[in-house]
C-alpha cells in the first residue's frame, strides 16, 4: 500500500473546531454550536511545521453564553469525529458507520496496526472485537516529508511534497476529494448518499482523533477510509486477468485527477460478493490534483486493456464530467484548491473528454499526460507552455482555458489522423 498520507502536525483550531464531546445524532454535525460561514480549509508551512487552518466564524448569537457550565463533559479517552466545515453537509450513513466502528475499536483498547509498506504513517483500525479491520487512518503529521513521518524521510524545506506539484499537509484533503469526485454514473452524489462511485474509491472522510482525558490531549487530523477486503494488489497478479472495464474505470479517475502516484500496489484485487467477478479497487489518492503534470504516472498505461477503446457506457460517463461543477463541489465540502490545482483539474478533464470524443484509448490519452522520460516534458506540458506563450500577461483564466482548448484540438486532431 502506498502511503498517500496526510500532513499537518501543528493544528490551529479556529472557531469552527470546538472540543466538545462527539454528538452521536446522525443529523448533528461534529462542529457543534457553530454556524459556519464561508468555511475554507488550507495548510501552510510554519517554522518547518505545517498548520491546518479551518476558517469558519461563529455567528454573534453563538458567541454569547448565558451561564457557565455546571458540570464537566464525560472524560473520554478516545474521541474520533468528522471534520465538517459546512453545516449543509450531512454525512452518509456509511461514513457514520465507518467512524462509529473505528471509535468503538479504539474505546475497547484495540490499538491501530501500522502498515509495513509505504512512505508515511498508515494505520489499520480494528472494530470493537479486534478481529477485523474496518478502516485505514492516515494522520496528517505523518505523511512523507512531514515532521512526524515514521519512516525517517527528510523534512520538506519548502512545503513541496514527495511528488512534484503537491504540498505536504494536503494529502488528507486529496484523499477525501478523490472520493467526493468519484461520481456515480448518474452524476455527483449528495453528501448523505451511499452510492458507489464509478471508479469505486472506498468511502473516505476527513476526521480528527483526540486521545487523552483532561489535561494534555493528542490531536491527530487525517483521512479515514473504509478498509476493503481484498486478495492482494495488482502487483501480485499479471494484468491479463483484469477485466477491461475495471481497468478503464481507474484510468478515467486517474486521467481526470492527474494522479501522480498510480502504481499496481495501490489497486486492490477484490471480488463481487454476489457473482464473484474480479473488481479493482483504487486506493491512495494523496497525490492526485497536483499543481502541475510533472510527476503523473500510471502503471496501467502499459497494460493491454489500456489499448482497448472505451465502451459506450464509459464514454457516456466521460461526456457527463464537468470540471467547473467539480471545483464548486470541492468548495462546498470546504476545500478551495489553489488556482494551480484548479487548472490541473480543468485541463485534465478537458483532455479526457476531447480525447475520448475522438476515439482515443486510455493509453493514447495517458501518453499525452505523462512524461516519457523524467527530463522531457510531456505533450500536455508542451501544450500548456504554448498556451502561456500565446496569451498576454494578466490574461484571465477563461481566456487561457480557451487558448489551451484550441491548441489541444490541433494536437488531438493531428494525432487522430495518424
């Protein structure tokens, strides 16, 4: 398993993050007694550490207290709760169950088991019985190149992550974003929906875990993802055994999100419980949506299925994708990607849609997005550079995207004629 972890060890808890005990009600958000307005999640480098800021001010009404508390809340040694910065979001029952079962295991003293693989802190979480894993937790302060990384990797000096174009401290946001943007076939799911996405990214949420009673508490923020029963990863089996449609669904996800860390080890092999068919489950998305395309890599690019054309159902799904809608959705959930990340999503979605429309295969499109050698720019990078040279300084993003669209059309038309 790759540690597409999550970084941040120094945590600023603004008004949106109270330390009150977790409320069990399905309709009550974890950020109790707060009215969250214009909530935004950001991270930044501070004295060789990383600070996660969740800005969401109280209303005047909530800042007033009529009487002091007459008794202390229960002294819970372990508390795990979702980080929610928009009061309009109601978590799905599958995510609540995931959080509840993880908390039950911790309260029963079932200690997390650290994965022996990967480059960051990745922990398998037990249920209350201690007999099975229910989730995978990736704390933000233990991702690669962060201060508390358990693998001994050097600390990032400028905030850049292990992959170029990524930032230490944003892995958890990207893990959650991949689940949010993995729309079901009919379009984006509501926050309370249990629908499975087109690519099958396991349910994922941003959570914080608090350990300790009164006095000093240890707080960990990170991504919590459902543990998926599997028969190993694609590293363990030759690609000839994989159904074409299973490879293509992951290809669509990776091409959309410009994944910088897709290898055979983070695609799990599973089987459908009803008919026993082989299913591929994509995990580890902490390096998706980078600020540039320098490190985009897809192992499936060299599998035979990548040379097959998309089927009609997949083409319909690709046609329905809307990058602007996706960016609005991420903001709704509280993450406002940087302009560079937003541009990446817009360009990669544009390439996928235009390429599929022209009958290009996943391999054809991936070859445009990925570098053939480390030092030579990809064709996508060349197109972006060409577009930058063609517009005046200070040109709006709309004009730039129109320019890149025209340049992309010329390149793709030329490719389709070969």
